[in-house]
C-alpha cells in the first residue's frame, strides 16, 4: 500500500526541464549552470521533479535527485525524448537558429509552459533588422509557440565570475586578487553595474514555473546598481585583507578583457554600462525601483546583497 501511495504521489508531481549550456562570453549571456543548479535545489525543495539537459561542462554538480541528460538545447533534434512527461521548461542558453525546433518538440510532447532566461534590454534589438535579433528572436519564437510563456530579463548575475560568463567587469578579479591583492579596472571610481544574486534570479524562475501569476509577462529581474569600488570593498572584507584598487583607462581594460577572450560586443556593453550607470545613477536606480512586480514581490523576501555573496564565495579570492 505504501509503495502504491508513493507511486501515486510521484505521478502527481510535476516534472520540470532545465537547460544549461557551457559558459558563453557573449553580451547578455547569464551563467546558466549556476542559476540552474540553484533553481533545481529550490524546485526539489518545493516537491517537484527535475530533469536537466546540460552541455558537457555543465553535467556535474547538480543536486541529488536531478536527472541529468548530456546534450545541448542548441541541438534539440538530438534529444527528442527529453521533453517526455515535462510540464514546464526553463529555457536557458537557447539559440535563435534552433529554438523553433526545440519549441516544436516541447509543444508536441505536451509541455504547458516555457520560461525564458532572456537578457537585460532585448527590446533595443527592435531598432535593428529582425535578422540581427538574438534575444528578441528567442522571445518572439516562444510567444508564437502556442504554449504559456514568461520571459525573465535579468541584470548581470553576481556569480557570473564563477562560470566565466558576461559581464567582463570583475572577470579577472579572482586571479589578480589571489595573485597580487590588486584590482585594475576602468571606471573604478564612478562606475556602477546592476547585479542580482543567482539565488534570487532562480527564485524568480521558480515563481514563473510554479505559479500562474506571471504567464504572458516580461519580468525584469534586475538588481540595484553596485559601484565597482564597493564590490572590491565587499570582497576585501570577506577575505580579511586589503585589496589595492587601481583605476585604469577604458583602453587598458579593453585590452585586458580581449586577452581573456571577451568579444568586443561584451566589452562595449560593459564599458557603456559602467559609465552610463555611474553618470545616470539616480535615474537608473529609480527605473529599477519602479519595475512591477519587483523582484522582492515575486520572490517574497528581500534580495540578497553583494556582501553576502562575497562571503559565500570568498574562496575564489584567497
């Protein structure tokens, strides 16, 4: 009887599919593995089942109980059965060239909802020809799929430095802090950048998957702008030693980031945002505060701050 009850309970439990891709340095890319692992933990805690379609560098480190399938959302026709019995998909790392194939497979398998991990500001792509769209192309394809949809447009993720994804700012800090106790970066004094903790972004995705409150909505999962110098100070407190912060020219940062493999598109966005948020800090902070629903309203708790993130990840900088 007990076994029958467990089987009946399992049959009522939703199965959610998460996708994760290897680190990308392209502008607007979020760390899909870090966010996905946090989301998987939260879904399991909520009583759901989780399946993951993960590229080669992302197959490890998932919580116990997660079913991991090695493969890529960018090659959906190779993984037709991954959608079997799935209720909702957290679509992270999709490609505009193949997303419609993935959506056709999902819809054909009876998937009810697609939650897109998009990027901050894809509406600006509308200024350019549709053949140049990336994030907006993915969003539009999902909207036309016939399934329920939610788009999440996040700001930069604090944990991006762990996975080596956008943004370029701070990408070399673990190396230079460990090796020299130094940070060198453009716009260090006035520069600001909006960051959200990966657990908060995952909690937004949880709400989008598990409730009907946000169907058909674009959720701006944005954190408040943080100054570059305050981020350095947070890390210094977390590791318990002084860090020398040196402001350099934008050309110096550009050359350094290029050596690390960042494309010009990601570098341009980083330098622009650091300067723009610094110059228009009050206006852009107010824009963040004016978003409805707020991230706090969506997740039902205060957002996690960079001080806490630095303490949790102090090992990166020691």
